């Protein structure tokens, strides 16, 4: 078993990948050693159960074991093979995936009128097979409290935040693509148009208002904790004026 | 759990901690600083006391990252788990949360008092604490499911240690603090301990052993040994290590660490026949990655982030990229986590 994501000071959950005798990954094990991590495990299970139902997939083939005890616990999930893209990947790798992200969102969330949220619908939590989304992971913030549009605005705004933070060069075409998908998200979900004029400011406001939803992970949320000048800069770059 | 059926030393229960006739002091904190700390422990919770007196150690005591390595084990509530050298309970308390029957053994009563507070605050009454020098610990045969030896093996040949002054020491008082029975070399002391552990674990039990790699890549470029504070010392043959230690600190070099091959040989000699290695990045205390040989494909440079100097950042990033990410040389990893079984 390989530990690939240790708990941070903010989360209490460790993530391990199990290998078979050929060295191929077969399962994902999420573990917590203290009561603070148990809520995350419960949300993860609930989220995955809901997701599997939406995709008409057998839940038992996704969640292989659930052993949540009074003060600690472990869940074992099927490992889904595919390509992942982290938040710091360059625009030429990230932007072509936006179409499949919005299509997958429509497939999964339209049935509930978009009132249920994944809670961290960033590109890093998508597993791609070719151009399509194969699976969505990390359901620990699954909820029905976040406002309409939060998930998709996260997908299309967060990469730009990280690019600006790391002084990544952005072309006019990159920005226009980001704006196009924000408009598509607004059309699909039907949230207020004013949000896409100042998407970063709105993201920050929502993160702060729902602080209790994130629990200890609130401390690492980029929109809540980056400099206000960066938020303004991002809105001036990405905000949709027309 | 009847502790006296597992720990065969003569024990007396004193304020919730089983006292043997051997103890000592090993800590990051000077012993004389502990008095006020212990006074406050009666009236404040453990986290508040640490924040008040030793805030620089909060992370090493309480961080959930500490237990990342042991998560590769499968803990069942019926397990009897011995944490040898449990100190503040960084591993023992989380393992107790899993529902296991935990025995924490340490020579330093002060550390165990903090651990006891943590256990009481969490309502974990299935843990037992034993103050005993690990070299004098006597265990019943085949009585334990899992033994945790986390950053302890290399210290067995040393006596009492106050870590800060130990690492800064030149020719001075610490030469008095060597163990009385150091007519044995460190290897023999460590081997004797491992044999004892081997006898104590059940047929299907295991040893979890975490220790720095003697040939960690950064040791070749002059990184300080985390035990003695000396540069380059771990990579030399033993007689040169001894010469360097005597010349610069006035005492013998006793905190022996090993290469992968050496460690495996020692474990086989101790009676373990089924030995699996994992590699901890960037260290075993708060690992970000714990990888198998096959898992080395997941390895990424990590240690450059802890330095401010651009030159050091570039050097470390390059070294780790080449040796870990590209060449996947696990034998040069920062630390080993070994799962050893009898069969």
C-alpha cells in the first residue's frame, strides 16, 4: 500500500492506494485516526452513494468497505484508472477539459435541479479517460447548502486563480475560453448573471459564509485566504462584462 | 487487557502509569523545564499546556500527519499494540482511537504524563502506560499483535538524552550520560531488542519499524545527521564514524542507522523472515508519501520547499528529481518504514 496523501494540519484524513501483485492500483483507502475526520468519511460515503445512483452504477462496486468506528475509521473505494490534472497544470492542458467538465456536471446534477453540490468540483477531482470525464472523486464536502452555480464557478475560476498566483502567462484566447464557460455555466444552471461579472469576489463571499461547511479545511481554501488584490485582479481579467 | 501478563517486569501502578524499576530521560525538552509543565497539566488540557510551555513542539505531538505511516497497517479493535518508545503518544493515542488495546512503553515519566492526559481527555481507557527502559523491558512470548518502533531503534544504545544539548554538545557532560552497559556495540544492543520483539509478537503479528536511512541522498551533500547534528557522519564506515564523533563531541557514536541491506540482514538475524520495505518522503515522522518500490513512480521532489536559499532549493530539487523520480533509487530514500513478520 502506498500513502499518497497524508493528513495535513487542516484535514484529518489519510489516503492510500493499494496495489496488486503486478503493481497496478486496485483500491483507494481513506483513513482517519481521530473523531474529527469521521464526518469527512461519512460525507464521502453519502456523496459517492448519491453519485453512483445518478450514474446508475452499482454502489457496492464503488464503495468496497465501510468501517467507521466511534473515534476512527476507514473506507475502501474502487480505484478508477484515468488521467488526472492538477490545479497547477498549464492552460493548454486544462482549458480543453472544460467542455467535458460542464457536460458531466449536466449529466449528474441536472436531475436534482443543481441543488446538490459536490463542494470541491475542481479539475483536480476529475478523472479523465481521453476527452471525457470518467469519474469524480473526493466527495467529503458533499452537501445541499451551497448556492446554485458554486461547483461550476469553482471549476472555471480556480485554475485562473492559481495561474495568476504563479504568474502564468495567459493569452487573450485563454481568458475568452474561461469567460465562455462561465457564461455556459450560467445558462445551464440559471444562477444570477451578476455572479459571472465578479466570479472571484462571489467565490470568496460564499467560502466565508459557509465556513462551517468546510470545517478544518476552511483554512486552506484559496479564495477565502488569498490577497483581496488578487481577487480584484482575477475579476478584472475573467469577469464577463457582456 | 491484563498488562502483567504481557509485560513481565515487576510493575507498580502509580498515578495511572505502571512503574518498573528502570526509567530514564529522553526528550526534546530539558528535564528542569518539565516541572512547571507538569504542574499546569493538572489544571489545563494537554494541548493548552503544550501551547503555553513548548509551542514549538505542538506539531510533533499533535499533528494528524504523525500517524500517516502506521496507516498502512490494518488495525482491528481486538489488536494488542505495543508502542515502544511512545513518548508523547503521537502514534499511540491515534491507534487507541482505532479501538485497539494499546500498551505505551517509554523510559520518560514526564512524557507519559502528557500522554495519559491525552488519553483521559479522549476517553480512551483501553490504553496502558508503562515506564520502563526498553533495553530492560521483558515481554511475554507471542503476546502482541503489532509492535511499533518509530524513530527509536537508533537511540537504544544512548542513555539519557536532552536532545538540544545532545546535538550541540562538544566535549562535555553528555559523556557522563552514556548507558552503563555500553560494553556492547550499538548493533548488538539493537539486535537484542529486535530479538525480544520477535519473540513477543504472535505468529501472525508484525513489527512496524521506522528509521532514517544511513544513505539518504542529502547525507552525501553534508546535511546534518538528525541524531548527532554532525555532517557526513552516517555515510562513513563505523571506525571513521567513531573517530569523527570522539573528535568533535568527545563521546562515542552510538546512534547507528543502516542501509536497506544492512537493516534487512539485522531483521533476518533477529528472526523475521517476511520483510517488506516502504520508503518515507520526506521523512517518517510526518511523511507526505510512503511508497513501495513500485510506488516510487509517484515520487516527487519535496525537501526543496523547506529551504529559503535558491541554491539549496535548486540543488535539492535536482537531486530528488534525478535520484527519486527518474532513477527511482529507493535505497537512497530519506527513511525506511519496514513491516517485518515472523513468517
